[in-house]
C-alpha cells in the first residue's frame, strides 16, 4: 500500500484513498448531520464506489431517516470556513475509515483555485500541526483532470498538444480553466458562482412554491435532483410539452417522500414514467407544436385549480418543468437573478484570455468534470450553445470524463504514484522553518 494519501476535498463529497489505486478507498459527504431522532451531530456513512452518481442524498450503508436533518459543512462556496469542523471530519476519515498514520504518510490535497492566503495557512496548520503529516503537495482540480486524461488517451489532441480546457461543475461553483503543460493558466480561468448546491436550493424553492414545503429537506431534494433532473435541448418546445395534460406531458412524474416508518428514503413512484422524456430528440424549435392558444390557457387554469386541490397529507409530489428548469440555471444564471455569464459564454471568455494560437486546440479539447455534469444531455446542450459563438474555423469537441466525480481523484492518484512526487512535496521540517507562505510558492498556483 502506498504511503501517499490522496484527498480530493470537495464541498459536497470527500474522495480519499492511496496513490497508485484506480479508485478511492472511501467516499463520504463533507459534512456532519443531525437527524430529528438524534441528539448529537453524526458522521455520514461512506458511499459505495458503485453509486458515485449520488451525493449525500443516497448514502449506501445508512438506514437513518434524514427527513428534515440539519447539516453543517466546513466548506462554503468552495472555500474552507470552519477549520475545526474540517478537523473533526478528517480525524474520523483518517482514523476510522482509512486507518492511516499521518506522521508516516505524505498527503496530496486538492484545493480550489484562488484560495485566499489566510485559508491556505489554516489548511497547512491542520495538515502539519494537527495531523502531523510528513509532507504535503497541493494541487488544483483542472491540472489533475488534464493529467489523468492525457495519460489515459496518449494519442489524443489533448495529450499531443498538452493543452485542454477543463470545465469543472462541482458542488459549490463552476470553473472554465485552460490547462497548458499540466499547469492551470490562472489568468484565464473564469468562474460561475453556481454549482450543485445552488441547483438543489432552487429546486427546493420551486417544489415548495408549487406543491409542499421542502425547504428543510436538503438530502431528499438532492436525491430528487439527481434522479429526475435533465438538461433540455430545446427549452421553448419542452415548456409547451410540460403544460400538456395527462400522458401527453412527457415530463410529469411523481416522487414519494419517506414516511419514517415503512421506508426512510424517498423514491420515484414510477421509474418508467420518469424516463419518457428520453424519447424526445433535438428538433427545430416550434412555437405551436400543435397546441392552440385557447387549449394552453385552459391547461394553465386547470393546473391552478389542481394546485388548490393538492392534499398536503399525501407524502408525494409531482414534477414537470422543474426537471429541466433547474439545470438550465448553469446555462443561463440570469434566470436565477444572478448577474453572471452562462457556461458557454464563460468558456469563450476563458479561451479568449489565452494566446490566439491556443484557441483551436482549447475548443477541440474541452473536458467536463464534476458531479453537475452528470445531467442527461449536458454535453450535447453545451456544444449546441457553444457552436454559434465559436469562430467557424474552430472545431468544438467536448469529452465527458469516464466518471466525472472521481476524475480529479484519479489524476491525483496517478501523480502521487509518479517517481518525482516526493521531490515536489513540502516536508514538515520545511514548513516549520519557512512558514506557509514561502512553502506554497513551490506549488506554482
């Protein structure tokens, strides 16, 4: 077993394991929670590697009822805000789950781009003073994703040119980051303050307004988002379909809430019904789609009447256009009231910040990573949005990672197993002699 611990410390999930392994040994939500039935804060159970398309919403080995559970997270908007809480979570991780001795181990840690020096100092104190790791290497996610993809596809343009554009849509934010020769070009990175957490919160608001109050149901709505939401390839068409009654509405499906007695987890009432939208293809936008104006108006009024009849004692609710309106926020944040560019425009701005000679290669080497890229049709919609605003002479090629949640960790594992890794690290003795700020200069980001 390698003595290098690889820790992808995400805002939503922690992926931890040992250098040289293909998959992390442990995946846990980066939080503590307190169910209504508990008097103290609990550590989440590990998530099965085979179900990494889920987040904290579907922990594999826990039967706790997480209805209205309170959540405490050490990371907010991507940055460490509560070192004491992070220490508690890491202590449980290293001692009870990984069974490592930090003093005899090195640590490869992922850190968000543009982390403030004060946060870096707090992180270094945790690693060297609280846990006594022997040495440390800190990397950012885009460079690890590029490193992994270049080694996995040695004949690709990405590998031959040593250049890619990594689009990281995670829990806290979204980055479009050009990478050149394994170094992230920080001056060209563009960020959207929107990730999986914001999408879950938006879905909470929509469901609470239209059906029943779920503002406290973080874990349940996470599950709803991951199982039922998808990216629309034709929003005007889908908005009309979502208004149709009965079976003509390909998006309507029902989610059943846990009752705390028979079952402690929510579930999709009819999975086949939830997949009917897959029959849709990307057709040219049609304003009418065979629906007359008077029929549409009648349907809307019927929907209003139905809303009044909803029985709030029933443990279920229906979703229609919420299923694609929530991921739509990544492409059009302005609809959520955020004065920010959408993902396609963000990518173009990142590319335009680089040398013109790199533009064709970057557009042809776009790599998607992060849990929020798992929505169905994500890559297809992004390509459709990009094509009209990218110069005609440039090809657009988008690659989704084999497992977007594990891609960063696998890049770290590969780097940690390289012969030059130990020489890249900062040792505890160097940290004690030089301090955090001077040691950080070795990581060049």
